[in-house]
C-alpha cells in the first residue's frame, strides 16, 4: 500500500470512529444525523427560533439534523430541518462555514433527502448530493460552495 493511500485510509478511520463525517473518494461525506428532536432552539444558530416556530405550526415538531467537519479552513456545518421538504422528499439544507473570530457564513443550500449525505469536494468548492427529481427519478445534485447572498 502506498503512503498516500495509507494516510487517506487512516484519516477515514479516525473520522468514522469519531462519529463525524467520513472521507469519500471524491471529498468528505457529510452524513446528517438527528441532533435535536422537537427543537425549541438551534444550538448551532443556523435556524432561528422563528424558523422553528414556523415549522412547528405548519408541519409539527421541528427536528434538526447536522453533520460537521473541522478543516484548515474552519468548521463546515451542514444543517437541515424537516420543515422545508418537497413532495419528492427533498429538503433544503444549509452549508455553513464557521471560521475562528468571524461570523458564520452560509455557503450553499443544497436539496437532499431528510437526514441524507452530501459530499464536500476536497477543494471545498462543490457540494454534491443524491436527489430525486420531480419525475421521481434519481439525479445527482451539484452546488457551488460560495457565500450565499
């Protein structure tokens, strides 16, 4: 086994053992996990209390799913609720970059299955998802990672 592959496998093993994201062949897999059931408040501050109240009034108890990875660029946080999902079961997520000493930045808002997995490219410029289109067929989603206005 060559040295580079050994480092990649060791990194993937460490990430998997930590319960966080896993290294994928084409980037870092951010696998959403339920972190706040019937949330009154988002501990990460991605979703406002008002957002959560609107979900509660419209859809029922708001649940928050998150995945995070810490890199040299800062912490990447992928967060999703059960309150913005379409008929195909695709829900909006928020990819946020948290850099020390700076306000968190919304970098992408991909569509993906509730509690699904997205892959952040090694250069942090794309996030890829597996989606279900309006016709009910699977499709690959790809989103630019840049500050969302």
